[in-house]
């Protein structure tokens, strides 16, 4: 016992001596760290633009900012849990170097989601509100908005940004671009969706017959007839087996509900619909299914 205690004490002190040595080393390191931080913080002051974090914007809120030449601004936002979005930007005022209202020059505004460009425009004091078209994305994607004044004059451009989020009932849930991720639909409901730009979106739906019988699918293009927009629908008996009863057919703007032939389905049988190939920019549509005689 005694021998053990003695050994412990000796080792304890020896240890303390070592700690002291470490303390001296530690103090030296702290001094070096302080020096490094001082140099680092100086470089922060010298280059403030490099460390400025992007401001995150909420949806459906109007923000007022100003921008000057040489100080481009970046904002971020997150795509919503449901519905679609569009980005709206308005230049509200422009002041020259003497604080007087100025005209003529434009600011440059670019917006993207998940690296897909959704808005690229120049905006001036008389441009009114410039808006992207409507887009539906999977929830939680990061959007980015870049604003800059590109002309080398000492002007201040005051502008507003609003990221609008509309939430129609029974709205599609992206990503639904494959049969495996199809959105489920039932009778007695009208479903809403948006096809993003041509060749960039397909929306799949799957219907499981609750009873054996005849069913009819209905599609409506919600865009204004004057746009001349159309998109295509295609029926599938199985995930990868097209059905000639709903062939690849266009649904035109301004035509109201377009109805399919009767589709006979046994109870529990699944039937797939693919909506795709919007002609121009985003195209809003509706889809429903009815049991018929
Ligand atoms: Ca879509
Ligand atoms: Ca889709």
C-alpha cells in the first residue's frame, strides 16, 4: 500500500512538472494564435466583400434593398413545402451622386434554383415589376438571387424583392418526374400542377381503381388562350407500357376540360398518367379522374 502511494505521489509531481512545461508551450501557441487572428481580422477589414454572407429571404415578404456599382448582392431562399413560386423585382427609386432622382441606367438581376436559371433581367426605374414565370420545385431546394449595378456611376438603386409562393389545393409534389415517384390521385378531387419550361419537367400521376369499372381522366390547360400554350398527356397501363386509349395528345390553352376515352380498370389496378412537354415557359394545368358508366 505504502509503496503504491509513494509511487503515485512521485508520478503525480512528475506529471505536474510536465504540465507546467506544456503550459509554457501553450502560452506561446496562444500568442501565435492571437497574432494570426490579428492578421486575419485585418484581412477581413481589407476585403469585406469576400466574407459577406448571403441574406436569406422568406417567402411572401417584401424586402427593400439598395445597390451601388461595384458591390453586387446575393440573396438566398428555400423552395416551399407546397405550391409554386415566382421571383418579383421592382426598382423603386434611383439617386445620383448628389441625391437627385436619376433615370436611364439599369440593374442586373439573376435568379436560379438548384442551378437552374428562373430569371435573368435588367430593371430600371420605369420598368415596373419584373417577374419570373411560375415554377414548382421539390421542397427545400436553395434558390439564389444576384443583383448588381453594372454601370460605373456613383448612383444608388433602390429596389424591392418578393418571392411569391402560391398554394393551390391538391398541388403536385415534385419530384414526380418518373413513374416511380408518381403523385397519387383519387376520384372527386381536382389536382393542380405546373409544368416547368419545355423539356425540363414531367409530372407523373398514378390512380388505383377503388372498384372495378369504367373511369375517365380529364385534363385542363389553365394558361390564357392567347398564349397558344399546350402540353402533352400520355396514359400508361403499367409504369413503362403506354396505353393507346390515352395516346400522346396535346392539351391546348383555352379549351376547357379535355376528357379521355373510358378506361376499364379492375379493382386495385393502377393506371399512370404522364404530363409533359410544355410548349413555352411554365404551364399550369389541372387533372381529375371520374368513375363513369
Ligand atoms: Ca411539375
Ligand atoms: Ca415534375
